[in-house]
C-alpha cells in the first residue's frame, strides 16, 4: 500500500534518550484525557521507573492510561513495573507473552517492535528508542545512538488509530470486553508546514509497506542516500536497488553497528559486506556506543525515522512503524546528524581490508547468515527468494 502523506504537521527530530525521554515525560505529565504507549523494551531501570511513575501519575489523575509491551523484549515487565501500573489504575497488556522461553514455536519471532506514544490525540512520538537507560552497560562511553520524532498535526490521527486498533485486537484475542469508545477529542488540526506519512508493517494489509516506501525512494534518488541501521540484512531487491542507485551516480553511504551487541545479527550482516562493497556502496561502522538507529535520508527532502530495521525480522515478521517526512529542513537536520556520526565516530570498511579478513571471521559470518535464514524459514518465510544472496 502506498504511503499517504498529510500536510500541516510539526515534526521535531529527537536524538537519543537525552532528548526523547524529557519530551515524553513532559507530555505524559501534561496529559488530560488519554495516554497510549507501546514499547518493545520497558526496562526496570532509572529511565523505566521514571516513565512508569509518570504513567502512574496520569492514571491517578483519571487519564485513560494504556501501556503495551512485547513479551520477549520486556519479559519481566509485569513482575514489578506493570503490576504497579495496574495497581495505580493503568491498563497494561503484553503482546505475545513468553510462557515457555525454551520452546520452539513458529510464530515466536512475530514481535511488537514498534515504539509509539500518543497523548490526548494531539501529540505523538514515533521512533526506535526503547524505554531503557541510554547507558545501560558499564562498558559504554556514549549513549545508545538512536532517534525519534515528536509530531503535532494531522499525522497524529493515524498514529492514534494504529495504537488503538492494536489494543482492540489484543483485547479481543484475550476475550476481554471491547475498548470503550474514544473520548470525544477533536482530531489534530494543522500545526506546521511539514508533509509526512505514518507507515506500519503488520501481517495483514501492510506486510510490505515500509520496505516498498524505502524502495520507491531509493529508485527516485538522484544524488545521495544515507542509511543508518542497527541490523542491516537487506533482501535481494533492496541490495539491487542500492546497486542500481550507485550505477546511476548516487552516493550511497550505510552506517552500521560497529560494536557487537547481538552476535548473530552482527556477523550475519557482515556476510553481505562483500557484495555491497563490490557494488560501490560505502559502509561505515559506528564505534562509540551501540547504534540502534533506523533512519534514512535520500536527496534533499525525503527522510524516515522509525523502528524498522532493514532485515527479515523487521520486514517479514515484526510489527513496525516509521514516519516518512518530505521536508527539506527536516531532511537536512537528520543528514547533518548522520554525517557527523560518520565523520567523527565511525570507521569505513574498505574493500581491500575486508578481503583480508581471517577465514574464521568469514566462516562466522556465513554461519550466522545461515542461522538467520533458518530462523526465517522456521517462521514460515523459507521460500522468500528475495532474502537469498
């Protein structure tokens, strides 16, 4: 389904938790009617407890407060924070609870990976930032590198509809009563001059929407493509689109994870370095901290910020959400931020150096790639040829 763009929005770029969490806390503290929040991870740390306290305060004020977390990403949420929120009057639901963590199940990889919040149907947050401390490990010297956006204007309406729809689905699935009618709040009026679209990936009508939005923008690129992705394992169509862009004279820079956070994804991504470098794509690895961003800037006026990685887990299995912005000022702001990360905090992977990798590292990459293929096949997507090298 093609992205539908709405005019009249104000879209603010928020970098890392240092900008996102204060904005989210202020919005929750100011809520008067309704708060919806979705997060893949909701950690029991300083950040998680601060957000939970603000949500509890909203519930105590009589604000309809609804929190949804993923059963795999936040397996211990209900043991304390979720239970406390329920006690304070909030509603809490867990998407696909992990009741048997060691049992292999075909649909286990279908996760809620979205990070969304909607306050009073007037303000929405969309991005890739989980509810967790930016510096959650002692070996980190810089905050986790990530982005979100704060939205005011007509685009808040489809974000609100999406979180409310998923909440309703889970209530039905758990045999609970239907969600009450939405409070009679006015829909969000124009707040600025930005044209933007809210795009989701689910397992029904919107299976390919995020990927197709990327592919359309890449096909239209004429000068520059900058992608930053935590887990980058693009399928054949996506790789060919990048190669075709390079062949047209487009500069294609990809900023990826330099540190090892998850072994499987880290080494599987490197299995594709050779073909990407051979096509003329420049690859940079971010070093100071974990790169968790899922963003892109194409030419002068197309940008996206969201939760979707460019890998089969996001593009074939998980529920994801991105905002696409067509605005020169916003695109330039994100481009400058990414260019600074590339120039100051990253090292380039050069083809000559990559060819000299040890046999062990090459074998580890291909074994990891095979394991990802196996996992995707186990989830029912083994016949998807676009994810073959």
